[in-house]
C-alpha cells in the first residue's frame, strides 16, 4: 500500500493483477502488489540484483561512493517552461545533445538530501522542502525553470520508495538522493538552453570523508577562492564545484582532509569548506559565516543553528575573521553529505591550530540531536521530517 499512497501525481497505479499495462516500474516484483504505469520508457535492462525488499549487501563496507540503485526519475520541461509528467525508469545512462546547455555552458544545479532508516524499519526524509526551495532560488539565478516544491518533494518520495531496499539499516548510513536540474536543450551562442531536465538518482552512503567519523584536518587556502561577490556561491550550481578540485587535490596530497576558503576580496574572512559549511565554538557562543551571497545556505547549517538555539547556545551569523580560528575551542563542519563533522586541526598561514573533539563537545551534542531527529530516536518537535512508512 505504500506505493499507492506516494506515487501520487506522476504515476497511475494498478493492482499487479491487472493486465492492462505493458509498461511497469521495472521488471521486478513489488511485494505490496502494486506497480506504476505511465507513459514511461520501457524499463532498462534488469538490475543485477532483484527488486527484493532487502539486499544482500555488506553495509559495513559502505563509504561515500556511487552505488547504482534500481531506479531514477526524469521529468522534462519543454520550451514553454512547463514540466511534463515525471517518469521512473531503470537507473542508467541518459542521452544528451553534444550542444546541451549543461555541457557547453554549465547551466545546471544539483541538490543533495537523505532518506534515513528508522528503528521500526520504515524510513523518513529530512526537510525535502528546503532542498526544493533552494533549487527554485538557484534556478532563478541560473535562468532555468524549476519544479514546484510539490513536484520536487513528490519526486523525491517516489525515488525513495522505488529504491527503498537501498536505504541502509539504522546506524549504517543513509540513502543519498541527488536531484539535478540541467539545461538539456541545444545551444551554440551563449544563452539559456531551450529545454531542461529534472532528474533524480540515489545511492546508499555512509561517511563522506575517508577519515570516517574521526576529526578532520583542514587547510586554509589563500591562493584559490571558491566564490566571489555577485557570483553564484550562494546557489548550488554545478559550476561552483569543478573550480575547487585543484585546491582539494593539492590539500589532500599534503595530507589534509579538505580546504577552508577565504573571501575573495580581502582573503581574510572565512567562507566555507569545499563541500560543507563551517562553525566555530567558543564557550556558549557558536559562530558561522553569514550567507551573504558567496556562502551556500546549507540545510544542515540551518538545522544546526535552530537546534543550537533551542538548546540554549547563542548563535551568530556574521563575518568571521580568520584570526578567530586561533581563539576557537571547537570547529565543526555541516552538510548533507558530511553530516556534522568535528575538525581536529586547521593549518592557517603555516600554523597548525588544534581543537577540542570527542564525547563531551558541542559538536557531538548537536550531531547526536540532529541524527536522533533524522532517524526518529528523538522527537521531531520542528516538523522537519517526512515519514515514508
Ligand atoms: C551535499 O552535501 O549534499 C553536497 O551536495 C556536497 C557535495 C560536494 C557532496
């Protein structure tokens, strides 16, 4: 019955005993006895694994790498700016024009959110509406049409249900859901693409960094910048990410976990880490760089600020001079992929600064509260989670 409830707007559902449809959601069996039908493409080649409710996978070996799952979701938007009915199909390659806007001019956005397994075996999403909103804001900046909040959240529910056997057991990770909005129409001159595609795929993941849950060692970058005023640092465009690869690769080759960027004008104020936001803790005060257009407004960032305030911390969103790194007691990073990650050291201007980490830290307190809400072991007073079953 789960599918009947959530495959709402984009798919028509029939009992699996119906013989009226030749197209169905994949070739495997769904134990609830329903399958989706629509004007979907023929299902791709069967997954090497069956569509069983569970998968025989060694969850303890999970890291943050792509593990292809069973289905992806595709919704196209035509020239009139309207998104057509979405379609679910087997996960696989897509066909693109060589002159697609996304390939030639980087017109694209992505999002990241997670589905978490609960103690009772069901699962839930964390704040999918916030990702939908951020995609809308980003789309406006990147001259793209975007799905409505309802279309986005509905599609995320569908992709989670279709790939539900890939939601790891409680405590072993989560299902990372990756929505993309890309210019797929052909362009040659520099202009917005004539057509767009909203696509979602998913992959089970665990720790983002190779350090696992051990503290990170960051490097303050003073050659390369991540974003500049008037640019696109405040939206989740794909074009923000390739330019930091050089800095990350260099830092990793020197033994650091990741890079902390400074503002592009004075190279003085902290901005963010390549894949996450940053927080400094000093006593009861927690500070994080204000989202002034160059900083990504992270959903985890926003949630941690709200949790911290609720727990009595004073939280400041403001410009943070890098000199403040020398006075902080703790530093931690937040992001969907990263979660809440403690920072053990930061190397800034050739000086290594070390921070408190471990069980009795603010970072650990906020992390445990967030994960508790996400997985249902702590009551969700804020109404952030969306139950799937
Ligand atoms: C996320 O945290 O979801 C992101 O999109 C960051 C990405 C670099 C993995």
